[in-house]
């Protein structure tokens, strides 16, 4: 079982941070970590059964998404 946590990714000097819930599902993504442009770019909602229930962009707009139990 996962504990709440984060994972940081870096690619060509652009750092993103993924935040996870206790079940290991991504809850939100931050981009520009460590820069003056750091912001949450995506939020994901999950049902207790592991189905993604929502996907919201950086401006708070709902985005269409396919629902998966794997966190994708």
C-alpha cells in the first residue's frame, strides 16, 4: 500500500511533481517546481473503488478523460 507522497520528474530543466493519495493514485500535478512559474496543472478525483471521477486543468476547467483504475 502506498503512503501519501510525491514524485519529482525532471526533463530539460523543467521539473514536475506528482502527488499521490494513500492508494498510489495521482491526485494532482505541479509543473515549474522551483521556478517562479510553479503551479498545479492538473487535479484528479477518484472514487473509493479506484475509478477516476474527475480531471481538472490548471484553470479549474473540467477535462474529458478516460476512466482507468491504474491511475492513468
